[in-house]
C-alpha cells in the first residue's frame, strides 16, 4: 500500500519559515519524481516545486524563497519555505509520479500552511 504522509505545516507570521516533510512508503522512491503542490481555498491545485534525477524546478512565485530536496535513503522529500507571504497560505500536498508510468501517481492528504500576522 502506497502512503505519502506530509508533516511540518502550521501557522507562521509573514517573513517566517517552515519546513515540510513527506515520507513515502510502498514505492521504490528513487524511481519517482517527487513534487509539492498547493491548493488555496477556492483555487485550483498548483505546482510549487518538483525534484527528479538531481534536477529541481520551481514555480515562479516561489523561486528564491523555497527549496525542494529529497533523501532517497529515507524515502522523504522536503520543502524548505522561507520569506513566507500571506498568499502562500494553502494546503500543501506531496505527489509521487513514476518516471515511466502515468498510472503510478500518488498524493498525500496534505498539510495546512497558514501565513498571517
């Protein structure tokens, strides 16, 4: 059974930092592109950052503020979020997408990030 379990969300003031973690089980982690997406109330889910094969890619609205990383030995992907803004408030979801199969695509339940004074 595949599980992606996010943690690390919470309430933070503008300008603050949070580090999200996503622990994966039930998959061969190194064969998956790992990503973070977010969904704000009333909005569509949007890509934040992905990492695959040593490469990373970021949405323009987080470049220079967020850093995605992965530890294949721990089956975990991280999202370090700095200089947080109120508009970063959303539920952040972890995604695992197999390199070769579109059918092998998994989501975590999400973790709430709220940025407010």
